[in-house]
C-alpha cells in the first residue's frame, strides 16, 4: 500500500515539472514571431517615403526663335531659295536629308552632322541651312541652368504648292525678293531733252503740261530676278503696263499729219480737262542691290538702277468742258498723234520692303523724231511692291 501511494506521488511530481518546462517555450515562440514581423515591415515604410524624382519632366527643351512654326517657315524659305537658285532637270524632288546637331548653352548651333543623307548636293545644302540658323533658346535642367542638347531635323527638298493657304506677303516664295511687281502712282513733267530738266518750251508752249494733273499709273504684273555673285546683287526683268496722262495747260487741240504734230488753240472754248492719254507695255532691266536679304521681304532695303523699255498700245486726246449755254461736253479723239512707237526710260528706284520711290527719265523722244521738238517726260512717284 505504501508502495502504491509513493508511486502515485512520484507521477504527480513529474507531470507538474513537464508543465513548467513547456510554458517558457510558448512565450519564447510568440516573442520571436513578433520581432520577425517588425524587422520585415520597417524597410517597407522607408521605401514608400523616398520616391526617386522625375528629372525628365522638369527639364526644358531647346526652342527655335518664334517656336516650331517659325522653324518650319525658316526651313521652307531656305529650301525654296536653294531650289530656285540651283535646280535643273535632274533635281531629286521630294527627297529628304536628316541632320543632327547640338544646341550649345549659349544657343549656338554646333556639330551639325548628316544622319541620313541623299547625295552631296542635298547634304551640303542641308548643312548650310542648319549652320545659318539664328541662335536658339538653349535647353535647361531642373534647376533652370542651360545645358547642351541634341536635335534631329528632317529637311524636305520640295516646293510647298498648297493652293488653299491664305495669301500672305511674308509667306510668299522669297527666292528672288525682287522689287518690280506691284503698283506705282506718280506725276509727269515734260522737259526739253534728256538730262535737260527745263520744262519751258519757248517755241512750242503747247508741250508745257500741268504737272498736278499729269498723273501716271503703272501696273507691274510679273518679275524675275537673276542672282549675280550673291543674294544681295541681282538682275531683274519682267513686264508691266504704263498708263500716262499729259494734261495740256490751255485749250490746245492736237493736229498732225504724216510729217509733223502740233497744236492750235481753240479761242472759242475753254476746256475743263484737255488730256493726252497713252498706254505702253513695259519691260524692265534693272540692277538691284539689297541689304538684309536674309530677312523677311518687308525688312529688305533695296536700290535699283537701269532702264525700262516699252511699246505703245494706244493713245487718244480727251476734252471736257461746258458750252456757253451751260451744257457739258466730253469729246475724244483717238489717234497715234505721231507718238513714238517705243519708250525707253532711265530709272532709279529706292525703298524698304513693300514701299519705295521711283524716278524715270525718258531717253527717247515722246514723239517721232522730226515731227516736233524734243519732248522728254520725267516721271516720279511712289511704289507698292508685291513679292512673287
């Protein structure tokens, strides 16, 4: 009995000891898990806070003066200048050349290189177009400091023939930039000879004209400029029309036969207007010197000198006035009046952009030689130039 009781007490002691030994193991296991979870989570929080800055979005790109439209207009103009100056039957229309270059921190173009070329002619022209660009606005970093940037440009060697574009003087083809085409308004004074500016006709006073009413209008419809040596010197030709009105100073009626032309005064009538009208088809031959050829048409200074030839198209004398009874009349006499078939004027023209002044002096007599005294009109006025 004693042995059985002793065995029971021993079993109870061993069971209690086992329970005591298991409890530290459970606590240690829970604490270890908590530490591991904390070690894993802390780096994740730090990663979410420190995000890398987006440097590319804060950097400014380089820009051509005036923006993309100005760059397109510049390339278009330079390509057209090259085409009009150097093209022939074998010109490779529609071909492109790709140029890469750097924009330095001061905006200058550096290291232009052909990335994809076509031939030596177009490649050389493309490099010249890039080299002659004005300074750009350089790129900048996120701190606003200028940096060097690369740029890639396609240059298409073709003409822009979009007929739906609005008419704009400064968007015209400026390959020639001549100053003949346009409108001219002015006045005429008759003189006794070429480079003899006297307007007094002692023996034939009927050729003395009323300057304020002797007006002219020139419509110059076509021009072409041939480049000489460089863009600043050229030879201009074309054609136009001259409409002149010589207002006689008194009631003179022109008379003529095969050998002469003269005027007799009508003492029975006072004329309100007594005008000899004439029209000529004209052709110029002008040497033109310009400054600012690389600028838009409206900013180019020009100086022209040369001759203007012409052939007479028609002429007539027109009278207007009032009869003694108060009735108004208008009479017209259509005739050649022995006017010279040909016209040849020396001319000087000067201006800026669309506006200018001109002075013409007749080299040939206004009438056929031998039919009357010499009459050499001097014409002067203002011009409004239109680029073609």
